C-alpha cells in the first residue's frame, strides 16, 4: 500500500462518528510506536511533521521513515505537514512526497488568510494533495507556534462558510479553547471548551471535516513520572477526560496528538535512567520509550478517537 491522502479517511470518520489520530513524528522510535499500535488495532493514521521536526531530523529522513512504515504495515497512512507557515514550505512538502499539508494563516487577517490558503489549495490540488487550514487562533507553544493566551481567539462560526467556499480547503482547524503544549492553563484556571462553537460550525458546514489541535490531554501519570525522576513540570495541567471523545462524535474528524507522546517518551526514559544508572546503550532505553509511545497511541485509538477497526 502506498501513502494516501487523508480525504477518504476523514470523510469516513465524519460518516462513522469517530476521528482519525494525527500523531507528530520526530524519529524512528516514534514512527514505529505509532504505526505498530495502529496496525494492530486496524486503525487509519496520519503521521504529521512540524517545522521543528523537519529542522531536527531533515525532510528526507522523515519521509523515508514513513515510507518504511507504509511498507511494514497494511493500514492507510497519510503524511501531513503540521502548521505550515506559508506557501513556500507547503510547496516544498508537496513536492517532497507529503500527501497532506496544513497552511496556518491564523496570524493573518481574515482576507490574507483566505488569499494564502487559496494559493496553497490551488497548487496542492493540482498535485493530488489535500489541504487543512486554520480559522481562529489557539494559545500555547508547539515548536515554531507560540501564541500567548491574551492573543488567542475563538473561531467565529459566522466566518467559516465564506472561508471554506473561497479557499476550497479540504478540512478546517478551529479554536474552541484547546491549546498547544503541556502548559495549557495556569494553576487554578478552569478550562473553557466551547462545544457550542463546534456545534454551530458543524451546522454551517454539514459533512465537512473539522480538526482539533492542542488535543493532548497531558495525562497526569506521565507528568508525575517526569517530576518523580528529576523533571520539573509542576504546572503542567491536564484537560478533563472525555472532552476529545465528545468532539470526535461531533464534526471533528482529525485530532492532533503531540505533547502526550513527548510526555510518555520522556517520562519512560527518565524512569529507565533512574533505575538503570549503569546502562549506556541507546537501544536499552529507547525500546521501552517506543513501547510507551505504542501504548499511548493504542489508548488514544481505543478511548478517544474510536477508530479501531476502521482501516
């Protein structure tokens, strides 16, 4: 099976009332952990690459790792650019083998966001690639994306029809109160997740795939593990369990997960070092880290996304 686009994946997810997981990848162990879990559970999966990942691992290495995963499994796998800043980075990834790209024009004016997104859509569609865009602005930090809470903006449902019509985009990321990274809220702050916005967007765009960014729940067990074994993440606060599953039963068809993978991998490695201070072979600590990634992805597929058996 070759790499596929996410178009059919997301359409089936919409019709079936579930979501497809989009997991960020940075190295071999993360790719393996994600795809092993998805393969065993017969779940479609999107492997996504941020600007930071491309800088760290290089474009060609990531593409070849994903191609290896495709050859090693029998599930639909899409390769997606996460938070493409402009047309040029999107074009580079389209030309370089990606089957899906995101153009993040959320920092631009509404009109400029439409113009830049339309430019990407025209080039992508001519090359058989699908496009995700963003309307509204999520708070938080993820690689090159850094938005202060005071600058975050909920998506205005009144703008979505015009935006989708004028751009021709294939899916849309909206802001309903989720945020990037592990430090999503200040201590004592109550998360405000606007399902009313999601519901209204779904009414205005029937049958259209919506994307949820900043959806890692910051699982407390791994935060506690990191802190126990020498880490310092005292203010990492998690979302209420179940919110993402609720979104997946509505118009959300793609749910992004990055921070939870980082927490699982880092916590597991810290624990291994503490318990095995004499070990120095990277395979010794990366193997359990890979298993932690696999278990995390299986948990997401089974309890959050609902896409097991949908490949």
